[in-house]
C-alpha cells in the first residue's frame, strides 16, 4: 500500500477497528512511516529488535501529533498496523542486522487536513519521532545502568576503540509519534511510495489476488512469530534473574537475542527449575497497603 493510494477492503477493515463508524476509502488518507529502528541514534541510544517488537504492539492505535505537544488539537493521524522490517544487507553500529518499526497510519480527508496531506505528499512533512517509556538505559560496554555508581562510562565516548551507547531496555509504554524538524533517529520518517517489506515481490504478483493474499498472510504470521520469540526471550530473561544466572540483565538479553526457539525453550525449562528450587511456592495472603512499595515513575524518551 503506497502513501496516498485509495484503501482497499483489507486496509479499511483494519482502519475501521479504530473508528466509531465505518469509514469509506474516499474518506481516508493512508501513508506509512518508519517510526524508529535499532541503530545507534544521535543521542547515542538504541533499541534492540526485541524492544522494537514490543513497541510494535504498543504503538497500535497511537496518535500522530506535532513536536511531542500533548494536545488533542494536534492529533492528526493514527497508527492502525505495525510490523518490524529487516533491511537485507544492512548492519548497525552494534553489529546486528538493521531493522525498523514500520507503521501504517490513516487520517481523514477533511478540509482542515488538506494542507497537511499536501505537505506529506510533497515531502515537506516527513521526519517523525516517537515518545515512549523504558525501564532502564543500559551501558553497551559494562551492562550496568548508565549514570549509576556501577558505570563509569559516558554515552558517545569511545573506550579502547569501542563506542559507548545506551541500550533502551524494558519498554513499558508508547505515548505518541510526532512530526518534528530534527528527529533523534535520522532515518525515521514518512516512507516513500512503494517502500515496503517486499515491494519487488508485490510488484511481481500484481494482479494475482490469490498470491497477494497468501503473501500478506505469510507476513502477518511472520510478525506473530517474531513477537512470540520476543516474548519468549523476555520470559527467559526474567527466569534467569530469579534463578540467579550470574549475569547482568543486559548481558543475558544480548545472549538470548542469538538463540533460536529450541535453545530458548531448553534454557527456560532449566531456569524455571532452578527458580523453583530457590523460591519454593508458599501460601500467603497479602492485602492492599501491606508491603507496598512506592510506585516508580516511567522514564520518558523522545526518540
């Protein structure tokens, strides 16, 4: 689906899951955006692919605004579909295959949006940035929280030929995405027409409705599989902490990113057994206010 094209029935069905009444193809303007990626950005921070998979779920239904100004008057568009896309042959500064979070967005073709649509089509409104919350910013060199007493490194500096950056870890929320002048991630922005996970294959299948439907089904299933693996890795990391694996969470997650499903399931079973030995199940009733800790405020990041 190219930016500005008339929505087909499949796209409309997904858009209408968010609308209060069924919208027609003539009422909506569709476009795609590269929301964020796994490259080290201008602020010397990055997401792993696993965190991008988490963001893919959390950005569904989120509003597009301007300059991260949280005002209902600035709401212009909404994300109705997401996918993590890998760019073949590209490698990040962290040495991983480059991938990015792609969002499909819609807005209404109203008189008030006419100028904005024209600016998107003309390439004027293009750069975007995301607002989200994460639990930790982990040092790429030592695996401790950046800025903590256990970490002596400064993001952006080089130590022994190795660049220090912050790994944004533990995504807890996605707030919005904004049109901005200068995003932290240079590649983030509205995608050109024809940009997609497999544009050449789609072009080759033009007119073959059955094969296109099969391709879309395979893409959806691939996305589900990636989200399953991301959740499995998070669960294994949690169990590793309970089992006393002896590794800091940043190092453990880095190892888990390289394991396949069979290896992850075996490790999950082993960690779960060790965790049960360390923390036998007991019967205990707790009540609200008993043993409660003060809530910690999420750290907000504009990427």
